[in-house]
C-alpha cells in the first residue's frame, strides 16, 4: 500500500458558527501532519487571523492555493473559494455565511470527485441558511449522495473509542413521515449498506448488527403498532436466513438503557432522533458523523453550528479532530481492501 498521506479537504461550514474555530484548533496540533495533508477550502487569513495564539507559539501558516493540484504534503494548504471577504458577525448567520458554506463545500466536493483529495471532512452548516436555488438539500448527506451518484447512503454515527456505532434507516425527514417511508426495500438497502461499511471501512469481517423497532416496546406484538411484525422482523429473518448476523427488532429504550448495544458491532435505528439522542448522550464530544455507502470518504463532527458559542473561542474541537482521524482510517482501510481485491 502507498505510504502517501491521505489528502483531506476541510469544508469550513457556516462562518458564523464554530466551524472555522474547530478547524483551527485541530490544525494547531502539529502531529496531524504525520497522519494526513490538510486542505482548507477558504481563504486562511480571513478564516483564522482573528483567533488567539498561545504565548511562545507561532501562528499557523498556510500555502494559499488557487488549484488543489498544487497541494504540498507536510504543509497546511488552503484553496481559495471566494475572492471577496465576507462581512460576518459571529453567532449571526447571514446570506453571506450561507454562501461561503456552499462555495467551500462545492469546491471541496469537485476536487474530491476529480481525485485531488482522498476524503473530505465537513464543518457544520445551517441547513436553513445554506439553501439556495442551486442547493436544495436538507443536509450534507443528501447533497453528497446526489453529487457522487450514489443510489443510496447511510447516516452512520461513530465513536471508535467506545466501539459505538449507530446508523439511521431514515434520516432528515419529519417524524410524521417515518412510518410511511419505512418499507422492506428501504430497510434491506440500509442493512446492506451497514454490513458492507462495517466490513470494508471498519475491517469487521463478520459484523453483528442490531435493528431497533419503530414503536414503543417494539410494537408489543402488534398491540402498539404493526411495523415491527409486518416490515422489520421479516427483513431481519431474511438476513439471518442468508447467513448474516442481524438481530431484532429491539425496543429502543431498554436496548440503550441496559447497555445491550455493547453486544453488537453496530445498531440500525429507524429514525433520526431514536439513534442520535442516545449516541450524543454517550459520545457528543468525540462522536463522528460518517456517510456510509458513498464511493468517496466523508466525515464530520456530530454537532451543529453552535452559534451561541461562536466568537467566544470556547468550542470543543474533539469531535472535528475525531472526524479527521476517522477519515484517515477509512481511507487506509479502503486502500488496503482495494489491494486485496486486486
């Protein structure tokens, strides 16, 4: 396998939030350059010059580039995405901060598709503030799934320090639409994506997966709902019949409350908050959002823009830092798998 360090593009997110700060704090650790070549998509001086520098330390220095083809290994690189400086107020999203988030993400995605990057790590955006005529997506996951032509993808929350992995069958949709969106084809697709990602991205040869129920108490044998009996359980039984270690459906409250999740390599929740609330309770500071099922590698921190913290230099960069290291690990795992297949 090539010893070339992974080239990681960082989209800066909404500039009125904490994205630039958590990127800056991550880049302050010089050990990062031993693991990857970072490429920030934005003008480094306008992004980072206002952040404090610790006494007796040097400010960060970047190679500001027009073209990612000129990325230099072993250095901090930044690719210019806009020519004009934005007038921004920390904590106050604006059309300008939404535009910067779009332009940074689109530029990094183009370079990833062109093979100039090995992965991207996306800082948080405001889903509302990022909308535009040419960007109508509820989040990064949906945009990247469309942009890279993936038939489907999987929102996958990961904390490798606890071997905690939680995916969602339905993502950014209204809770009232979950039961109508849930069907056997969707569930089969998400389970296949989860199994494949655990094998190829995390190196688990025979993954063991739990699937949660939709209703309280997993439907209580049909008393509280029929989705478990009519949709979820038959799909699980088919995977078991085909030799996969897929189990459930489990009642979500007891499953997490008793620590049963520790018996599995990953958990598939049925809807967004069912999986993300317990995950963030256990792993908010170091959790990572990984988009499984894409032909490319994308990670992000598991938190949002945190406008209330912006400008105070009080944000915790642990989650973004974990997202960077997970991206490196997945790139290397995919490279190793490709060599084995050859």
